[in-house]
C-alpha cells in the first residue's frame, strides 16, 4: 500500500492525531518563551528567577504525568481529548489573567502537563494502538503536526500580541483550543479504528503485555532511557544557550536563526522516511542508529568554529529529530506490548520532560564554572556514541526475549 493510499484510507484518525500534536505547541518551550520578556518585565523577574520558576513548573509536570498518563489505558481517545484540550485552554486563560506568581506558576505547570505532556502522549499512544503493520507511517504522519504547529502558531501569536498585547494573545489561544481544536478533534476521533481486511500483515512482533511494575524492574528499560533522554537534554540545552554560543563564536545571531529552517525541512522529510523504515524493519532493529546523527551533529558544532557548522548541525539535527521522535514513539509495543502502553509511555514522556528541564540549568552551571559550552557539546556527542553501543546490545536482547519459547516434544 502506498503512503498516499494509507493517508486517504485513514484520514480521519490521522487528522485527529495531527491536530493533537499541532495544538500541543501551546505547551512547548518554543511557544511559551515568546512571552518571557513580557513576563519578566511585568513581574520584575530576572532571567535566572524566571528560569528557575519555569524549570520547577516543568519538573512538577514531569512528576505528575506518570499518574495522569494512565488515563489513556482506561478511556477512549475521545474522552481523554475532551478532558485534556479544555485543561490546556484553562492554562492559556491562566496566562492571560495571571497577576500573581502563584497563578503564573500554576499556568505554566498546566501548559507543560497538558500541552507538552498529555496532548502528545494521547496522540502517540492512540496511533501505536490503532496501527500495527503501519505503526511507523501513522506515527510519522501524526508527528508532522509538531512542524505544522511550529510553523503557524508562534507567528500568529506574535502578530496578535503585537497588535493587542501578549495577554490577549494567550486569551485567543484559549478560544482557539475551545472553539477549533476541541470540536474538530472530538469529531475526528469519535469512531475508533479497528483492523481491516485490506491492512497488510504485520511484520513487527509486539512483546507480551508487561505491567508498569514489571517495566520499572526491567534493566532494559533504564538502558533505553539513556537514549530517550539524550535528545531532550541536548537539543533543549543548545537552544537555551544559543545566544551564549553565538557570542562565544563571534557569529551573527540572525544567520544562526536562519539555520533553523534547514532543521525544519529535513525533519519533515526524514520523519516520513523513518516511518517507512520502521514498518519494514521494526523499531527495535533501528535502535542502534537512533543517536548517531545527534552525535555527529554535536561533534560538528563543538569542534568547528566557522559559522557554516551551524547549518551542518541543523541538518543533522533535523535528521536526528525525524529519527528519534518517530522511533521512540513506535518502539514501545515491540518492547512492552500494548495493554499497559499508556501507563508505560507516561513514564517515558515524563523522563523526556525531566531531561528537558534539567538540561539548561546543568549546562548553565557548568558554563558559570568555567567549562566552555563547545566542550560540553563535544561531551554530549561522545555520550551519544557510547549509548549507541549500549542500544545495540539492547536491540539484540529485546529481539531474543520476544522469540517464542519452543515447547518440548510430547512423547
């Protein structure tokens, strides 16, 4: 089945997931940070104080997500969406009306929990459950919603905030969630998808259904987390300290900013490519290579001082994001089965959020301590290569334990 035929036959379910990931942009750092200058000015916060508040709210959301994420195992995607989307709208309203630090903290906490966390978690988990033979294609299509959201929502917010004010921008975001996202998603996911006779036969073997208690006792889980947390830690750290890096290298900030377009284009293309590869070879088979593009990206950015290295870094980062986001969305049924997937994925998403929260603070502390940021980036690259070797062993281990145990011949 061609990709276009797959999209046509499954348009409503793919569109529902695409909208979930698109509107999750309201809870992403790249969107929230558009209001950072206004927030610091109105609340009288320093960069460090606001950064600490933001980190604390993000960590709180990471610790909450493993408990809340289990909802996707107990309820339909429609019911979960009818809860999650309005809660994200409430968070946006909180940003619009906050006049006290406590309400600001609560609003950011809810944005991170329901935007970066639950909206994405619900979309990925539903795709993994609804599609088996075409899981990679489904996830790669839904993941494109992040690119759509990043392309449309920030510029729309900047335009509205420039004309009406940043608080009004957040209020309009809340109305967009309630009046556009909520009814559209509810209609699109109202009918569940069941396997069809026209679906190709699955090539991928899903594992037995592990419980979350079993998963947290499995050494393989923690080795996998070493890989899962790396992109969130590294990418957030580099973007957070991009001004410092540009100043250290004597680069043009405008030229560096223009390199983001390279990452966006390559990310979009390679996301679809990886979806096809997962359906053909399985996610477990691709685990040993998932961090290699990010490792080479760090090696290039950390060692080459010429500004062209920024474009090389972004090209490799786009490839890395397309690979890691799709793969780490698809691989878990192959490792731990489907029955408790929501509860297990909630742990995994929480780990990624945690890594994105501690990355900027830890690297900033090292910068203050005299450790150059390029040296830190080189160390991040070395980490990616080391973990890739571990993931090669993990891949073999998972494939071995998924093999059926032969029954002894009866006499």
